[in-house]
């Protein structure tokens, strides 16, 4: 058994796999159960799982779906699209919910609401050609490995090739420098012709300050091109526009409609929602409508939200600078709205805010003065808040100020910069270059200082000097895009350090060599200096980008806060984040802030020990236990015991809350257990139960460290009872079941089903070095059953019979089904989401499988995800669940640490490795509390060599552990650090070598600790 866990490789593993297809015990599989237990995976497919392989390169249509986040952690969401252009641009503090299921598991190209880009300029034979870096270049290749995206551009008829490298600094353990509102671009031009030529790069950026508010504010945008600190910058800002500038006194208002008459006059109504004339206030069954003028208004709640229609004004001349009106009702863009139409096109639109009270709103229509327009009021919505209230529409030279407050407090108020790391060409020369780029939808200019109405879209350009390139020569130009939008409701951490986008850009360029160097060092340590398959490395790291999306926020207070997925649901949900190991291993400071400021802070009930699962006062059984496990993990990822000491009383209290729910101290939680399936499990089950037992083990360890032996003993006793009773009562023959009275609780239970997540707590226990919480042979059997009964090489057949509530995998794609009933009747009203495929669960299960030696199955599950998220179909960087970039997907890091058999306890100075794949030649990156580096293990006849090479920071060590082959009965161990011998004691037991150093040792950057183990 031990041997199979340590020596699993390629074909050896495949033959194991084939063996358990034929194993079956216990009850027969029911007829009609449609997941084939024989997965029929081809030898080639299985072999490919283990190949080191090459960096993946995508071309053609595959580029369309790609959107790699290139913003800093919690600094907004900006995509590098597959063709090297930027997309999404959610950096303006706007709340965006990205949808669920079919809405976001679809094939699409991310949009690009802000105009920006680069073009290569070539001067040859007296001609200047500017060729934009986008999908029309010729051949375009994307080779992104998060955090660094690389796009290459070739064209046989063009004399240079260009490489664009884009990333936001990403340095594990250095959260602040990884959370910059900035993107670095390295643009390399290579002369591929046989003649000398002149070349340079043109860059441009649109002023998108006030992008969402522009139509409702009286402001101007300003764009400057400045030279500072030896650099050239485009600086975009906005400011209050002087009222009536150059136009004399305001002209009298024209009231277009006050809706005071018995009917709509010249206005034309369609549908039933508007009735025969204006409403006289609140309609039957409506909440109180206020804020309108006079006695009448438009109110489409006629007959309730179900009614609809349109009300269209006669044509009128736009004879003033603003249109002011009162608006209330529903907040559905395009469905409960008022539109301004010019030539039949909607040029302005506004909705209510799900509030019956009407409030002033205005449109800046200066650019349409003199044109003929119409106003259209629309109700195309029949669900809650599916109506609109409008009154008092006026043409005016002055905006009627609404409730939006001063300009500099608006969420999208701030600044944007595109900086070139060196002096650029003079604006006059840039203007000449602009002539060669041709027509564009957005006006490009190179003025040194220009202001224009906020409703106008303009892009400013800068260019490098052109440089002479001999045949084969290369030149790299560095640019930084930076933004500064501080007005998030909770503030941005980055705004504690900077005051403008210019400051951000200069900081990045002042520290460019370190920031870019450390980012590249992490990239190379993780992807290059590794023996793991390249596809797997890409997959497991791609989800980490979720930190740099709208899912995550890092507030001014220093508190990290997150949605589950982009825009939904609220409160760094304990049970969803239960799965996400990546942030804790890469940026432990962020996770510690969630524990201290949310779980044991704002969301903690001092009286009871309840950890509100969304920072509220609501109990989730899995989240409660998971919080204790996370606290132990955050302690392990700390350099000292300060975190534990500060938080222990509350950690203990949180565990006591779960012990209280257990009730009778038998180690089983029997009562109603709300959990991550958004339902309550009733009666004992191992989903919550295993988390509870693992939390008890973590509690025992923390209690011992805190000298609370009495509590440690209590945790141990509860754990032993719970573990024993689980096997006695919940073992169903091949997997654990739930003990529930289905007559009493007919809905949302799994009963005798096979739940993929049933050993979640055991996976956690391995991650924390807590060992087995159930007997090892039961654990192994469960995972074999989950593979056999829940993973389908094609989910189509199963989902055709049992339709999922939401779609996260399509027919033809592989996936792990949440819950199946292979041996008992299917529960039609069973656990919610039972037919769905969640990548977070898949990684959780795969990671656990690795610990149990089921490496082939684990890789097959991960490969299934990888193939689903192939860019031919979906953005490979966006694993979705309830929203884009779903936090649970960051469970992927648990697979990575499992493959290394990684254990770590910072305060104790303990580090351990037990590679589960190619242990004879194994290399991976690792992160500890204060440093990261690379671990190498090599094995040949009678010798095993371990090398821990520190690449960044420091690593304080007192003890180490390694897995050694079983035939190593006794060993000699020699240790050196930075070439000097280190004294130690060691003991060997059951294939595990434990080493205790005589003195604490600190390994510093670029030093190596080497352990040679000889038989
Ligand atoms: Ca009125
Ligand atoms: Ca309606
Ligand atoms: Ca109990």
C-alpha cells in the first residue's frame, strides 16, 4: 500500500486504474444508473496526463475566448485578450454580476469598452507603416501562463515580428506589490528582414474617467502628455465643467411633459401598463410613490408588474444642453427605462433604482443640440420591480442635480495613465505618425493638454523614438498602464499608498527591475523548474487569477473581502472559501485578515462563538468547522505564533460552537446543518462530519501549542468517538452515507447516495498534516467509489436523464457529478445541485485522491476541467460557478501541494515533502511563511537527495520530513546549508524520515539546503 502511494508513475498507475474497474462489493448497481464505471479512457489519453509537454500556444479562433487577468490583486478586473488587446475594464468600482450557469458557461469574446492598444511603427524606404497589435496582424499566438501573458505577432510580408508580454506584478508573500492597479507591458520588436530599418511603438489610451457617470454629470475630461522623471506619460483626468462656459445666461427651461393632464396628449402609448392617461400617484397594491411634482406622473405599475408597454413623445428639437427628469421604479437596463432617441437610435438611457421615490436625473445632451429627438418610456419587464415612474421632463441649460453628490466622490472618478519607461517622441512627431494608422472609431490625438466634454470619447497617443534595428536585432520597450479609482464604498487598499494613477505608474517604473524580476522568477520557478506536466501546472495556477478579478476586494482598512464569484454572492462566504487553498498559500496575509477582521471580527458572535457565514449572524455547519481549519492553516503559514495567540480564545469558542451542535459529545453532529449546497443536511453525514473531526484534530493541535491540555484532551476524545461511530453507523459498503429519516426530511438530503464531497474534511486533514480521521482503508475505498460512480468521461448521458439546475459542463465533456445514487433509488428531491459539476469540488476530490495515491484518477479529473476550459470553448482563466472567476475553483492549489506531499508549520519551523508523482526525479515550487523556492528530490541506487533552494525571502527551519523508499531500512543522513554541514538527529519509520536540526536554521535567498539520504 505504502509503495503504491510513493511510486506511482505513468503506466504503473494506469494498470492500477484498470484493476479497480472490475472491483465491486456490497449492493448491486441499480439498473438505469447511467455513469459507466468503466471510463474507457484510451492508453494515449492516460499517457498524455503524465507527459511534461510544452507550453501551450493558442491561435486563430481560440484567441477569441481568452481573457487573462492582468490587473493587480483586488485592484479591478482587466483582461489581456487572446490577441493582446485589453478587455473587460472593470476597474471603475461598478457592481457587475456576471451571471450563473448558461449565462456565463458560454462561448464569447470578452468585450472592450475602453479604447487602448499598441501599434508597431516601421520606417523603411522612406515610408512609415503603423500596424496595430491585434488579431488582424497576421499570425497571432497567445502563450499565457498566469501571471504572465505573452502574445506574438508575425506576418510574412512584414519586416519585424513583435512580442507583447503583459502582467501585473505578482510576487507570492508580497501582497502589496501584487495588488497594484497597474499592468506592465514589455513590447519587443525584432527585425526579421535582411535590411536595417527604423522601428518604434505607438501606444494609446482612451480617457475613460467617469465612464459610467458621463451622461449624468456636468464635467470635462482632460488629457495631457507629460514628461516626468525621464518618462513620457499620457495622463487622463476629469474635472467639473464651468457652467455656461462661453454661452452667456441660461435660456429659459422648456417643460416637455409634466403629466398633469387627463391623458398623454401628443404622446403615444402602447401596451396596457400606461393606461389611458397619467397616474395620480400610488397605484393599487404598490408601495408608496413619492417625489413627483403636481398630481400626475407616469407609473407603469398599472395592474402590477406584469403589465408592459411603451410611451413615446412627439418629435422635439434638442434646444438646450441638458434634459432633466424625475425617475423611480425598477432597475432593469433596457426593460424599465427612459430612452432618448435620435434617428431611432437610443443615445441616452436611464433606469430606476428599485425605489418608488422619484429622483432627479439629467442627461448632458450638448453634442445633440439642434437635432430632432424623441423620448421613449419603456416597460418590458414583468418580474418584481418591473415598472417605471417618470415625471417632469425638461429641456434646460442647467443640469438639475440629482442625489449623486460631488464629482470627486463618484465611483468612476479618478485617473488613468499610460506611461512609457523612457522619453518618447515629441507630440508633433506623434501627430505625424497618427496619420499612418488610418481611420478609427475613436478619435486619436497627441495634444499636450486638451479638455473636451465628458460625453466625448477621445484617446491620447504617445510613441517611442524610432530606433535603428540591424537585421536580427531586437529592442524591448516598457510601458505601464495604471489607474486610480479610490471611491469604492469601502475604499481601496491601494489608495492608502498612492494618490493618483501617475504615482502608481512611477512606483512601478521606479521598482520595475525588482517587480518584473520577482514576477518572472516566480513564473519560472513554478512553470520552468518543475517536473510536473505543463498542462497541469497551467490548470492549477490559472484559477489563482481569480484574486485579480471583480471577485476580490482589498479594503482601505486592510481587510480582504470577496464575493463567491464576480458580483455574487456577498461576504467572503465561509463555506465557499472552505475550498480555496491558493490565497492562503500564496498570500497568507490576505487570508489572515479575513480570519481576524471577518470570521473572528465583524462576523463573530462573542456570546455563542458563531462565525456568521457571510459576516452575518447565520450558521453554516461546514463553514463553522472550516473556519477552525483555516485558522490552523493560517497559523501554519505564519512565521511565528502571534496570529494564534491573538485569535485562540475565539478559535476555541468557534470550535465549542460546533461541539455544542454535536450536543452529546459523541463526535457526530446530528442536527440541521446548513451548508454550501444552500440547503440543510439533517442527521449525521461525513460531509459536515469529516470537517468537524478534522476541526477537532486542528483544535487539539492548537490547544496543545497554547498549553490548553484539558481542551486538547477533550478534542481528542470527541474525535476518537466520532471517527469510530462514523465507521460503525455510516459505512454503506463502498462509501459513507447520510443517516436521515427521509419521511421526516424528504427534501435536499442524499441518504444512501454517493456524495463527491463526502470526505472533504479528510482532504483538509492531509493539507494540515493531521493524518487520517477515518481508517485509511475506508478512505481509499470511498475515493475509488467517487471515481467509479461520480466521474463521467461524458456527462451528457447522465445529464440527459437527470437535468442539472445550472449548466457548468456540456454533453461530450467530462466532469464529476456532485451526488449520485448508484445503489439506492434516485432522490428526485435530493441534495440541491446534485447533477451539477463544480470545479471546486473536482479539485478538492482530486487533491485528496493524490494524498491517497490515486494520481491517475486525480489527473484525469483535472484534465477533464482543462479540456472543458479549452479556449476553443471557454476562457481558460475563468472557471465559473455562481458567477465568473468563482472562488471555490482556487481549490486547485490543494492538488498542487498534494502532489508534493507538502506539509508546513511556520512557527515550528517544520517542512515536509513526500512526492506522489515521479519521486525518483521530482521538482516543484513551494511557498512558506516568509519565503519561496524550489524543492528537488532525486533518487538513484541507494541514495535519495533532497534540495530546498530558496529563491525569495527566508525560510526558518527546525525540523524536516521526507518520504523514502520502503527498502531503505536504515539510512545515513548528511545535511548541508549553503555548503556548510548542519548537525541533526533523525529517525526513520514506515518510509518516513524525520529530521530535527540541533539549532534553528535560516535559509536565505539563493541559498540551498541539501539533504543526502543513503541506504
Ligand atoms: Ca407631474
Ligand atoms: Ca411591467
Ligand atoms: Ca452528537
